[in-house]
C-alpha cells in the first residue's frame, strides 16, 4: 500500500510540474506556431529549408 501511495504522489507531482512548465512556456514564448507558419510548412518556417521536393 505504501508503494501505491508513493507512486500516486510521484505521478501527481510529475503531472503538476509538467502543467506548470507548459503554462510558463505558453505565457513566455508560446506553444504553437501561427496559422501562416503552419500553412507555409514547419520545415520552412522553423528551419529555413524544405524537407521534401515534390516536383518532378
């Protein structure tokens, strides 16, 4: 029973810590790209290069 309680506490702390970090990141730099960047393609907007050449 002690291991079950310890495991539940560890899971709870991990989930709470993750949510706190995600909220801080979202408030500072954001978690998502803009719609325009997504339409353009993340390889191009984030890395400055095309990942696939579908011509030809």
